[in-house]
């Protein structure tokens, strides 16, 4: 290798190192805004306020506690076939999306409007609807809940196969209207999955 070639190679190496150092300095400045500034707090994007925190159901207070209680009452009403109660706490635009196919661009198993869901309640299609791991996220007069429920679905037109417990993970939206909380929407985000003894075998895969 000639001296000229070696000198040219060293020059490229030095220029490359300086370029990397310059890029790193710019990235640091961009991330901190100025020398010595702390990065955004965890869960907080630059230029925005802190993200609403999730409230575990057992520690909920105020409106969050009211949402937790309402959600339990709704599930109890669904099981006992209390159409009047479910009708009272849902608006005309109520929507219930069954199955998680929509989360990957597919179609859900079923989509109920208010009339279709009330018919399910009237027909007592659900023998079990037990809530678990519920969390609440408050946004003033809007609340989002997430968690799961264990369901025993026994529609009148089912086959002779025995009913099985299923685990269904969900996200729901509530809004306070005229001083009362209303259940606006349910979307299944994972499931239904067959859950012997109420244990979701896919939980470790989430």
C-alpha cells in the first residue's frame, strides 16, 4: 500500500469520527433542548402535560369509583336480564363490538347497536360476566376503562356443545351527561379465548 493511499485512508477515518461526534452532539441538544436540561419525564411527551394515569379499580375514588361501580352494576344487570337498567345507562348510539378481529384489520365477530344488545340482555344470553383487572382513565366528563371479564355465553341458538367460559379483554368509553354517567361503547381488544376455570391461557402471550 502506498503512502498516499494510507494518508487518504486516515483522512477518511478522522472525518468520519468528527461527523459522528457532530451528529451525536446535535442529537443530545435536540433531546434536551439546551445544555444541562432534563429530558421529559416518563410518560410525558415534550411540549405536553403529563398523560392521564390509570387508576386501579380497587383504589378508585370520586368519579373513577362511580365508573367502577356502574360497570359492576351493568354486568350484574346483563346476567339477570335487567333490560330497563341497561337501557337507562346506555345512549341511543351505544355500540358493542365483539371479538378482536378488527385490531388487525379484519372484521369483528359481531357488532351490536343498542337494540341488538338489549335483546341479548332480554334473552339472558350471558350466565356469567365477571369483571377482573379493571383500570380507569379519567378525562373530565369522559372515562375509559380497560380490563377483562370472564363470560359464559349461552345463546338460544347455540349447538348441543356445552357452554365454555371465555376470557375477554376490553376497552370501554363512558361520558357524564346531565350529571349521570352513560356507557357509550365497548370494544373487545383480545379474545374471546376459552378460559377453563376463568384463567386466560393467552394471558402470558399479551
